[in-house]
C-alpha cells in the first residue's frame, strides 16, 4: 500500500529558507526544495495512487484480492483525484488573476 508523500516544515527550516531567499542563495534548488521538484513528487504520488487502485480493482475483478483493500484503494484514489483537481483549479485561477492584472 502506498502513501501520499508529505512535507514537514518546522519553524527553523522555514526561517532558514526565508533567509536564503532573502540573500538570493541558490542553495535551496540544489537541496531539492524547489517548487518544480515538490510538484513532480506530488504528481508522481498521485499517479502511483491511481495505479494502485487500478491494480486492486483488476485483481478483484478476476476473483482475487480482499474487498476491504479494494474499497480502501478506491477511496484513496478518489480523494487523490479530488485533491489534484482542487489544486489544478487553484493554479488556473491564480494564473487567470495574474493575466488580468494591469501593468
């Protein structure tokens, strides 16, 4: 069973990150803390979650598998899809708001 990756941010690491950004250091990107890497990991986790649900469903259709595992996998996949859709909608809304700004 796979889990959705989480990111833990402590106050000290947040303060350190703000300090690096304020100084203009490029060390945060080298440490793998950039937005692109985080987004890539999150999307890969979502894809893995959907594939796991698909595999559990296929196994159940062939007569194998545990019904509880199938329902759990489908519920997690549904939640993952809803979360991904909500994030996508927020990103598109932010993009549209930026486009509407006057310079």
